[in-house]
């Protein structure tokens, strides 16, 4: 391969298993790129285009691949292959999409949009989505050990948990108040993440009720560190959608105690 994957093992989106054998040795960016290319080719052959749900924009995309731009790795977290696409209906609408793979098995963990098109006058520009995908953050930080976990490490644990529990992109959550099962689409993780005295870390997230365009839930994920590994121990709905004067707004179910919360960078 001629692009920059050959020099990309540095710091730096559960959808399917890629048809590659599990191996104990370390995989290279080229191998990760080849696995992603095989996955894309299979989807295009089956569907006629690369179809992908843009959770943030609540849109079903039909895309055409342009090229694999870069593949990178974070030791202990995975390999990340960034692929350039354009909309099937408009070649000027470009997307930069990241594929997150398990570094040991090359199993696809998640797919997320890194950059998307934005109208600028009579043409489209490519802009970085906010919040920035967590796996791009380590590249901006100084190397070394920290006394506490970093925000991107917490985001990684939450993202992996959601991806593992989701089926066909839909995350099922038992409502701890009503007992009903909620079908949700994962949108984003809020920043900053926090730590609460005596209870561990927690992350606030946005989910959209599956099949709707404007009913959002704020869901809290609680995490603790066990033997050096962050684990999700509790998931609760913090805010639920309520219709007021014809508009859906988020209404809190509970509040946090003041003075006991620490922000995690």
C-alpha cells in the first residue's frame, strides 16, 4: 500500500466480525487497513453502496469509498483506520469515517464519523465533528503515566460497552424507573467526564430514542477501575424526554450532590 499507513503506529468508529483469523501476535496498520477494506467491499457488494447511519445527524447515508487515509494504533486500546468517502448522490459531500478494530483479533468494535460535510455558501466543506472522537485525543497529550485515568480512557470504556451491547446499532436499556426496555441510538459522550467521591468515575451521554428525530435521553454510565481495567458497573437514565408545548425537552430524574464532583481532563 502506498499511503501513510506504513508509518502510522502512533497515538492517534459492535457491528460485525471481519473474516480474519484471530492471532496472538501484534497486528500492523496494513493488516487493519486490509481487514477494513474487506469489510467495506463486502457491504458494497451486498448493498450497492456503503450504507451507514449517521447518529448525530439522524440520517441514513449511502457512500462511495475514495481511499483509506491513515491507520493508527493505541497500544491496549485498538487499531483505528480512517477512510475517506463521498455521498453517492453528491461527490462533493465528503466524509472521513473511522473504523475501530480490536488490536488482537481485528474484530470491528465500532464505526464513527470523524469529519463530515457542512454547507458553506454554494459548496461543501469538510469539518471535524464535535465532540472529537476520543481516539484522536491521546495524540495531543504528553506521554507518561497519570495518577488518575484520563477522560479519553473513560470514553473508550463507555464506547466499547455500548458497542458490545448494541445490536444492529440499537442499544437496549432497561429503564430503572418504569421497567420498560428502551431502544436507543448512541449519539455522543459529554465532556468533561467526572469522578464522584466514594463512587468512582461517571460519564454523561446522549442517546436518541430509536425511530425518532427529537426524543433524547441523557444516560449516565458509572465506572470503576478493577485490576487496572475500567469497567462499567451501572447505567441509569439521568434525563428523559418530556413534551412541553409541543416541544420535546429533557427533564432530570435526579441531581448530583454539590461539592463532591471532580472533572477529569
